[in-house]
């Protein structure tokens, strides 16, 4: 499908979305987020796709929401259409796993977009930050909520109140990032991980994502009960039977996503 601000293509069982506004360091205008939502929805609907990757350019994953577009907006210009609401929710509501492959700047909405994904693989060039305070505004696409959950209150306060950037090494140590990868290997290694995920049973992949996300919504007792019930439900899957039979028979499983 032709897009103006992104490139979407398939690599094996992985849907790869590349943010493509290089002149603006992938500033996240609404049209880009709309296209991103549409591409994710298309990959969600595609039975041959098991996981997705969102990436940017070597210089910038995304330098935030589009400041040029926003600069003259009034309160009603953002409140009435619920700016940063419905189209951003399409990323969060994705049921297949999404990995952010981040090189260069992931600032403001760019950091928030990366955090909306299920995990972040960072190039050693990555720089994360929530510099909205310098613009007289605050993070609006999840920064004040996801950052403390990922890296704790102290570092989240530091990032949002001082606007300093965090490099890939610190981000990994703090728990924001799953892996740090040499910049020239970022896409290859991220696609390989996404392909590994997509090789497993799709309903089980989705159950795991859903269960881990419950950990952020539920008290522990409810979360443990939820996990156990979904584990038990997995026994209704042909793929569960196949996975265990393959282990016992010392062969590779042939999952059918059923
Ligand atoms: N919106 C619109 N345009 C942007 C942009 C943004 N967020 N970030 C960069 N650009 C544009 C610049 O205006 C510039 O355009 P021109 O060539 O037409 O002048 C081009 O991208 C290249 O940028 P720089 O010349 O500034 O590049 P640099 O290498 O000197 O600096 C940078 C890179 C440190 C990332 C710097 O561009 C910067 O600080 N960008 C803004 C970061 C920011 O404040 N992000 C938060 C936005 S608000 C937000 O995201 C709210 C939210 O929670 C959703």
C-alpha cells in the first residue's frame, strides 16, 4: 500500500514499518500516526504476519510530535479532536507483538511511540528523552505514565523535569530497553528476533502479550489468576498439543496458529 510518511513491507513473517520523514527527523504529524495505525491494522489482519517492527532512520527514530504543526493550536484545536488519543491508541491496541528498533533520537512523542511498543531494541547510537518541558508543555502520549513504570519514579522525574537525554547504555541498565545492538546490526538483529517470535504459535504469542500487559493493569493476585486461566485455555489449542508432542518426539513443532 502506498504511504506518504512511512514505508511498510514484509520480511518473511514480520511486518516492518519505517518512519519516513527524514527532513523533519520523523516528527510525528497526525497523518504519519494515521498511516502507522493503518499499516499496523493491515499487518494485524494479515494471517501470514506474526510480529511487527517499527523503525526510523539512523539519525532519528522520531524527534517527537510535530512542533511546527502544533505551534499555533488552541486548546479547542487539541481537545475537540482528542489530539494524541484515538490514532495513538491504535498502536497500543495492537494484539500482535511490536518491537521498536531505535537508532538516534527518540524524543518526546518519539520516546513515547517506542514505549507504546512491546519492547525496544536500541542501537548504540540511540538517545531517549522527554524534552517537552523546554517547549512549555508536558509529555502527552504516555511519557509520564510509561516512563516511571519502565525506569522508576526517580529517573522518570529526572528525564521529564530536566529534559536531559539518556543514552542506550543507561536506558538498558534502567530497564527501558531490551537489547543494545551495534547500529549497523540493528535492523538485522531486530528482524531476526521478530522472525523468531513469529515462528511460534500466533494465539500463544498473543496470549503472552496480553498476560504481560495485564501485569500493569491488575493487582498481583488478579494477574496470577488471569495468567493461570489463559494458561489453562491454551490447552484448547491444537498448537499446544503439537508443541508438547514435538518435544516428546524430539522434532520441531509445526504450529498451525490454531
Ligand atoms: N517537530 C517538527 N520538526 C522537527 C522536530 C519536531 N519535533 N524535530 C526536528 N525537526 C526538524 C527541525 O525543525 C529541522 O527542520 P529544518 O531543517 O526545516 O530547520 C529538522 O527537523 C532537523 O532538525 P535540527 O536542525 O534541529 O537537527 P539537529 O541535529 O540540530 O537537532 C534534535 C536534533 C536535538 C532532535 C532537535 O531537532 C530537537 O530538539 N528537536 C525537537 C525535540 C522535541 O522537543 N521533541 C518533543 C516534541 S513535543 C512532543 O513530542 C509532545 C508529546 O508528548 C507527543
